[in-house]
C-alpha cells in the first residue's frame, strides 16, 4: 500500500497539484488523501470507501484507476492471507460469545432477533382484527335491517 500511496503522491507532485486543491476538487477530506499517500489504510473503517477514494484519486491524477484497484486488491489479499487462522478462530469465538452463538460477517449488519412472544402477539392482533372485521360486517348486514330490498316485494306468478 505504501507503493500505491507513493505513486499517487509522486504523480500529484509532478503534475503540480497541491493536496488542498485535490481535496477540494475530489470532495475528499485532506486527511484521507494524506493517509492514502502515506499508505495508512488503518484509519478507514470501510474498505469499499477506501477503494472508491483510490479510484477517484487515480482518475483525477490521470492514472489507470482499474490497474491501481487491481494492485490494491492484490495487496489486500496478501495482507489478509497472512493473518493466522488461530487468530481468526479466536476472534470468531469472541464474536460468537457476544452474539447468541451465531457467527456473522463483520461487514454486514447484525440481524435483529425477536422473541417468539413478539411474533405470537403480532399474529394474535391480526387474528383479532380479522374476527372483528367479520363480526362487524355480519352485524351490518343482519342487525337493524329494517329496510326491505326490491327482491322481497316481487311476487312471482306461477
């Protein structure tokens, strides 16, 4: 990542673009650009946001953005593949303790889990509303029906 950052910095300096100017043109905080140029990716919480910054910055400087992203992806693959499996398993166990025994990806939102009582309550309310609607409609038809309809007045000749 240091090599990518130095390439971006050298390209920016050779083209005569100041860091403040690039920051305002790209609408990216100057601290982010400084961290990218120094190769410090630890300050970015979202890897996809970092990749977007890298791509936009490379295009802004006239570099091949896709080639730079490919190089970044290779770096990330090597970086993450060097994490020992024991460390990954240990972190997964710690996360599982925080959860209710369910391991989820750190890049996704944790699903909300409702208890069975919540769902039973919702179904009960819906059931009661349906029963109430049926009762109300039957009552409207039968109770207080003092008006006769046209069919009751018709006499049939045989």
